[in-house]
């Protein structure tokens, strides 16, 4: 087991060595999707980076157990009984029952994950499977004086905590009505920061999913779900909790509050958060109506793994701006990489001793707060190295256990189709040079490259999805 992972911890707000509670075993929890619609590619950036983290931990030799919830009940667009109820909104939109909607979009989510080579977590648990666990935790919180009943609902009392904002830099002013989107007055709360654990009185009277409880027929609040599902499968201590940056407050802040009040000790050691994917108008969001999905990218001719590469080219703690030009560049890079790997012969030495320094560089890159961009640089260094072809292929296949770009498979598939790897690499290089010339407004050079390719029997065509080519002789 290699323990060279240094990771930014949102809790301590610094990069620190990763040390699990039990040597060799990692308990990892991921906030799963609310299954009322397709996942957009901004959501999926978070799952891609969490997948890289899990696979790198396994690459280092750790025994990882990863759990993820499916939110099929309880997720409102704000923390109180306010905003829209996401599952109900989706069910009405599609004229389905809430459970039918949840099943459909759960399947759709995992199909997107399959296309992006995102490993399914070891345990996936829908919230509706755990009502008894929710009721038990809420009962204990009431008995300990951390929760109270008001207006028919059960609330967590944040005034009982020494530091409610331990994970975030929020403050009470951020919760003033009208200051933050989705904040509305809830007269039942003792404190502005209190949040609902169980609803029995709700403006969503047509909510389908309700259960008996000691406080009346109702349904759980959103935050209670992740705490209970994590403890059910991973116990009282958690090594890593993952999610998007928008989960820091209030969702993860509230998870810490209720979990540690219930347990009586620190719950989770490391908090891993991925920053937003933005488009030209800002943060990508389903609320805008039209949003980018994996299926939409496929319909425009993009391999989903090109989007995975696009995400790996940037650090997870930096906002990433999506444009089709940027995705086109990632597509060119992916195709050139596959073409270069395809040109490698499947012969050489099986002794990988000489590959040791490059493997060490790969581990060092990812060990430096999961720097996937630097890890990709090491991948290119392998291709430029003095290793023989078989050693290069073997090392690239080893790296791809973490990167999951299907590089060897893609190269071998095209190889069997009879494509000349050297020709394709040349074509892709000239197309990229032509694009650079056009960007520099050197149209004479761009036209010269087109004519150069045409003279060799290669026709190129500019499309919205990028430049495509075909052999015409």
C-alpha cells in the first residue's frame, strides 16, 4: 500500500496527507443524484473526479468501500418547507408516479456513468429503503435535545452546537430572507439556521410518498438521508465524504451537525468537493430548462470519453468552462493519443523495471491533490520515452486503471479496422495546424493545409462539432 496521497480537505481548508482511520481500508461516501431528471454534464464532472479519486486509492493498494445514495424522496430546492419539490415536479412533468420516475432516471444516470467509465459504487441505496433508519436517528436527536417538534415538523436545533459553520464560511446573514436564492421565512424555526428532519405539515399535500412516524404521517428532510445511509453501511466513522462544491452549504454542513450530535464524536475526516462546470451564462443547472447531457453530446458526434478527458485536463478545484471549441480540442487530443498508441507494436521486453521512474511520476502527480492534468503529461512522457513499444503499452494500460479513457481498447479496435496509424496521426496533426492558422486569421496557411491534404486524397469538412475527414482515393 502506497500512502503518498495528499488531498485538499474542505474541513481543514488545506492540502494534507490522507491517512485513513484503519490502515489499508477506506470508507468513502458519495452524495448521489436526485433522480427527477437526466444528469447534466456539470453533475457528471463531479462523479468523474470522485471516480478518479476512488480508482487512485485502489491503485495505491487501499481497500475501498464506496457508498452512494439515490435521492428519490425529500429533496426540496431549499432547506425548509420552501421552493419546489423536485421529485413531485418531475412526476407531474412526465405524468408518472414518483417511484416510476425515480427508477427511470436512476437507470439513465447509471447508463451515463457507464458511457463515461464511472465505476458503480460498491453499495447504492435509495433513500426510500431507509425510512426506519431516518426515524431512529431523529428519535435519538430529540431525546438528546438536538431536535424539536414545531408546527407539525421536526427541526434540528443548530443553537445547541458550538460551531455550526465548521465546514463552510457561511454566516447567519447569508440566511436572511431574500439574500440567498431559495431562502423563505419559516415561522416554525427557533433559529434561522435550523433545518427540517421530518415533514408532517407541508405545502406539498399531493406528495405521494409518506410514511407513519412518531410525529405523524410524513416524509424525511433531505439532509438526514446521507447521514443515515452512510452509517448503515460504513459505521460510525467515515474517511472521505464527496460531493459538488454547492453541497458544502447547507447540505454537508447539516450532515455534520446531525451526525455528530447523534454519534457524540467526530464523524468524517476528509471532505472532497469538486467545483462547478460553467457555460457561457454561468453555473450549469437543470433549472435553466435546456441543459447539456451525455446523450446530447453523443447526438452531436462526440465520444463520451472525450468529455472525460476534457474534465481530466483541468484540476477539480478550479471552475471549468464548457464550450464546444474546448470539447473539439479535447476530441483532437483524444484521437491523436489513440493514433499514437495504435502505432506502438505489440512486441518488446516484458521487464518493466525501466518504467519505474515514469510510474513514480504518475503517482506523484495524482498524489499532489489529484492533479489529473499533470498525470496526463506523464502519459505523454511515456510515449516520448526510450521505453520499447510493449513497455509503453503496458504502462499506458496501467495508468488507464485510474484515468479510464479506454486508450488501449480504442487503439486496438481501430487497428483491427485496418486504419493506418501513421496516416491518421499525420491527418490529425495537419487539421490541428489548420485550426491554429484560422484562429490566427492566417487563412492562406489554412487553405494551403487543405490543399496539401487534398493532394494526398484526404477530404476535410468543417462541421459544428469540429473538422472531419475521409479518404477519397
